[in-house]
C-alpha cells in the first residue's frame, strides 16, 4: 500500500471522527438560560483587631522611675497620673524659685514706693533729675527681676510636671514595660506603658493588590474569628491607605505568600461590638450586593468594540443581540436590558 493511500485513509478516519463528535454533542450543554439570582461581590482579607488610638507613654525627661501607678487592664481617665519619676531635687528647685519670686516682689514693691516718693520730691524741687532717674532705674531693674523670677518658677514647675506621666486620653492600659526603680536613659528609651482608646475598635485589614480597585470607603464588612466561632461582628470601611506595602499580618500557614503586596484598610466596628485587641480575624468586605436580578454567567457575555452582546437562541438558531450589563461578581453579571427571564443564550466560549 502506497504512502499516499495510507494518508488518505487516515484523513477519512479523522473526518468521520469529527462528524461523529459533532452529531453526538448535546448543544444544550453549551447554552444557559437567563434567570434571576443575587449578585454578591465580596473581598476577603486577613485582619488584626486594634484600638482606634493607641500610644506608648514615655516621659519627656530622663530619670529613675519612682512610681508606676497602673497595671495591665486598668482603665484611666485623661490627665490621670500613670507614673512618676524621682523628683525631689526638682521639687526643691520649685520651692527655691517661689522664694526668689517673693524676694523680687518685695524689691519691686519698695522700688515702686521710692519712685512715687521721688517723683513728688522732684516736682517740689527738692531732688535733682539725676536722683529721680536713679529711682526710675531701680524700679525698672526690680521689674525685670520679677519677670525673670516668674520665668524661673514656670520653668521649674514645667520640669516638675514632666516627672509626672499622665494619660493623654481616657483608655485602657494594654501593656506595661517598666517597674519602679528602673532608669530611663538615652541608651534605654523605653515606654513605660501603652494606653489604648477602646471606646471604638477597628480592624486593620490587608487587601491583596488584585482587589484594590474593588474596595471603597463606606462599604459594609463582617468580621469573624476562630475565638468566636458562632459570632459575626459588623462594621464598615472608614479609611484606605494611599500606598501598597508589605504584608504584616502573617498566619500560621507555611504555604502563605509573605511577599505579596497589600493595601491597608481600616474597618471601624459598629458601636457596642467588642473584640480582643491583637486578635487575628477574617474580614469579608461587601463590594456590592443586589438581590433577585436577571443574570448570566460572565463567559456568556462578549465585548464587541466596547459593546456587550450575547447570542440568543431564536427559532433553532442564534442571533447576536446587544445587552446592557450592571453589577457583577466572580461568576455572574447582571443584565439590565436586552433580555428577559427564560431566554436561552449561547456560552461564548463554545463558539
């Protein structure tokens, strides 16, 4: 048998196989009906529970800790003394400054009385102009001295106040780092405690860079945690970072990609909902939601030069028809005009 005859036979076999597949193929498997469903597009992310405001409290000056008046878990009010540095010497400076001020006040009082008396004598011609000028100079000097004494007292009182570490806002002591007797130096610039405003709790979520365009301020979110298996905590997106960065929230999964670029998003929990600070949580952000709308699978809708179209079945054949689309999720797209419920459409990937 020649080579040409063998090739011809194989060609005929191939044609018959193609025809057989075409005849046996069920066209209904390549079709989909327009039906009503819900459109739900969500973004899933990992998050961490944080306080709305959290600061490390450290003194404005160096020294040895005399008192630490709080422990972890304590609640404090704005202005409450949290810790005190040793301040006996500074207290002595304050007392000395007060004494100096009293002395200069007495000198000013005397200089003022003398100036009034010398003015009267000068007007009666009893003393000379130079004697009056001398009295004026003594008064001016006493006045400047009292200003200096007042400034010295204010400075000493500021130094003393700096030895008292006060709460900048009402909140909860979430961490304590130092104890009485420890010294704060340039080599050991540690905070004394961390205070958090727990009146409002937020979740800092990390959104994968592929989902960045979907997330907007104001979108609702649901928080879940392994520690609360049957509870859902509601909130909304309140802040979106302006730049992507490295992932900071790492799970225990060794297969997790840690070099993924993420965008930080802050979610404020609804009033009255409490979660433990520092807890790792799962975040679901609802990008958009629409119920009971006409939908088609995404792959059934084709983009022809910027116009959405589908192939609708009519009288046993398919015809191209322009449609208007609305919201979409990961599988379906809303059809707002051009089709009605029950229409049969050809899936585009079957062409």
